[in-house]
């Protein structure tokens, strides 16, 4: 009785460790490496391999392999290393554990745990020659078959990387040298950790799909701003944050107004993800409708603020509006909690526009004030979201001062300004999304 209780306690402790050690990131390959490493450390004398199916099906690919200290982790079917390294072992040759098979989704479905005799399987399929665990498929759900054959490579045990009755995402195979059979508690640990890893891998893949949807929505919307009057040259740019970072709600827009004027807009919905991208589209749609009434910029913000404040679902957003009047050579600004714009003169020098900053849209507080300043031919106006200048290790005032200190080549137009500012501020590696819009009044033809 005491031995049984001690065994149960040991198994519970192992499962607790597994919860803390497997699935520490949202990267599926890292999760597979954590699973393989955990199994080697907790199943004495075993090597472990994890093979994944692609989202679209097809053959298994080696995602991770790990072996005890002094042994070599199994290589991938194409001969390359699995990339996970070993748990103290040196480079060398090793076994993949498991017979080669078809390598399809059907090849791993339908069995909780199946023993695979080393060297068994189709003719020529030796351990390490194909995707580990591809022979899983015999038996029914809940089976735990142990024992297998014992050859030079030892016994192998394969389980599907799956959560209960869901479609398998791949296969986990452990191989023990020397022919020692796997005990029932070891089979249970393998099965539970495979389910745990499968849950994390599935979550990572669902998150990746959501990120991809948001990114495509964001790019599609930003890539199609309105058309200003021909008397304005414009150029825009949008850069999402680094790889595997949720897309944000940054956007820019241009709206054609009466009497040759154009409204330039840049905004940033708070938060990230698909919801932020959807809210960004809602803001753009509402802004186009309000701007069509030809209200001055501060009154457009006031109207948007009251409309959004009545909708509890919408997220707050910062926004900057600029109404450019080429005929008068002026620009009127209004800000709702947004970064100040910068104007580059014809000689390439920069100047931040000092604006009164009202609260973000959605608070219902209002209080937006307009500021009008000259914008003459040769001046290039740049409006942007905070991702361009915000850095964790730098105060925002210092970042804005760096922007104001920029000196660009004389005569730089909107496209040159956008490209050069993004380059000098390292926007391609920014921690947040970056949206920028530059505009210049076209020079009137001389008669």
C-alpha cells in the first residue's frame, strides 16, 4: 500500500512539473522541445522525439528530439538535426524510435499508446529512418499497449499528440535502450504530457490564425485610404510590430472636402488583435461620414467622441485630424490624445507642431481645440502613431526631440520623408505598430 501511495505521489509531482515546464511560450516548436526534454528527464533511460503534422496535413516533420546525457538526439527524416539539442549529450548518431509508416494524419489517429518494436514495420524501415510513431494506429482510444520487442534499439512507445477525441497534431515517441519495458505509470505520464503539449500547440495555431486574419484586415484597410484632392501629394506606410506580435489598430485616412481642401487623419485604437483591427475599421467608417459634413476638425472629433462614448463595445482611440487648405496655404489641426505632427521645410529641417491635446475618443469628455498654421509649397507634413517614437528605454519627450532634430535632404517629398523617417527611427524593428502619412502641397504651375 505504501509503495502504491508513493508511486501515485511521484506521478502527481511529475504532472505538476509538466504543467510548469511544457507550453511556456506561444511557439509550437518550443512546446515540442519542452515536451521531449521533459520526457527524457522523467522517463529513465529514454530518448524522445516529437513529430508534427502541418496545418494542411501532409507528412510529419521532426519538431524536437532529446536524448539522455552522453547520447545523441534523433535526427530528422531528412538527416538534419531536430534543432532541440540534447539534454547534455554530445553530437552523434542515434535512433528516432518507432517504425516508419505513411506519415499522414490517419497514421497517428485512434490510439492512446502503442508499443513499437525496434526495427519492426515495413521492409527497410528501421528505427530513425522515418517519422517517429508513424505506425501508431492499431488499437482503440484508451489503449495502452506496452512491452513491444526489445532489439538493439530497445523498446519504443508512441502516442498521438492530441487532446482526447480531437484530430492528432502529430506523434510523440519514446525509446528505451536495453529492452526494459515501460511501466503503467510511465505510459500514463507520456499520455498526459502529450495531451498537455497538444493543447498548447493547438492554442498556438489558433492564435496564429487570428493574428494572420487581423494582419490581413489591417493591411487591406490601410492600403486603401481615401483620395485627397490632386493638389496634394501623399505617401503612407504601415509596419506591424515584430514576428508573432499581435497586430494593433493603427490607421491613416484622407478625405476629400469642398473647395480643394483635404482632411488627413491618423489614429490608433487601444489594444491589439482582431478586435482592435475591427474597431479601427468602425472608426474609419464613422469618420468618413462625419467628415463629409465639412465640420472643422475639432468638431469632427467632438462628434466622434460622443458617438463612440455611447457604444460600450468600442475601444478608446487616439486621433489626429489635419485639414489642409492649399489655396490659403494653411493647415488646421485638432488632437484627441495623439502624438504631435512634424513639418519638414523645403531645406529638410523639422519642426514639431505644438498642439493642445484633448482626451482620447470614447471618453465622452470632449474639449478639443483647433490650431491653424501655415503650410506652404515645399513643406511636407508628417503625422504618425506612437509606435514610431515610443521606446521602452527612452522618455517620449526625448524621442520627439530626436524627431524634431532630424535633417533630411533638401526638397524631400512625401515618399522620401516616409522612407527616411522609418529608416532612421528603426521602425522595422519597433515594439508597436507604426502608421505614418506624409503630405505636401503641390507647387502651382508657373505660367
